C-alpha cells in the first residue's frame, strides 16, 4: 500500500499528463508562435510598412559612407561614455582620482565632438543629416552629462 502523500502526488501527476482536450477533435491547434501577435520577425515591429518593402527590395551594397562614419564615432562614443561613467562615480564619491578621471572623460568627449563636427560641418549635407539624425542626440547627451559632472565637482569643492 502506498503512503497517502505519494498516492496524492501520483494522482495529480496523472491528471497533468492527460490530454486537455479529446484526441478526436479535428480543430487544429495553434501554438503561441503561430498566432498573429508573434508571427512577424522582431526586426519589423517598429518599421513602417513602406520602409519594410523598400528595405526588402533594395539590393545590399555593403556599408554606406554614413554607416562607416557612424561606426567610427560610435566607437569613440563608447570609450567616452565609459570614461564619463567612471569619472561620475569618482566625482560623486569625491575620491582622489576624481579630477584625473574628469580630465580623461573630457579628453574622450573632445575626440567624439571633433569626429562628429568634422562630419556635420563637412561638405556632404546628406551625410551630415544622416549622422546628425542617427547619433546626434547621444553626443549631445554625453556632452551635457560631462557639463553636469563638472558642475557637481564645483559644488563639492
């Protein structure tokens, strides 16, 4: 004879393994991925229909000039962002390294701004607009962050 708790578990497990509907049903089952909500690839969720069609019919010719310049600026931006985060943390903690870290963050920001301005103030207006549209906001946010960090440092001194 089985102990009472084991018998109850066995009964519950047997109930869980039974099919939820009859096997004679001819109605097809749909998985969650087959429903319309999940049927589209995630890359197309935020793109308007016109852009999706244009993107799918356009031949891929490799990275454009804008992509190359944006990648270059983005790499500089990533380094500057890391330096900014370190400097901000040290400034908030008022450590002895804070001033040197702020200087390093400013130097990296200047590299980003120099590369960004070279493109935005360059001759190619189309390239300038593309770069401004795609990464201009991030560059401005980093610049404002460094300004706020310097103001915070002045308050602590």
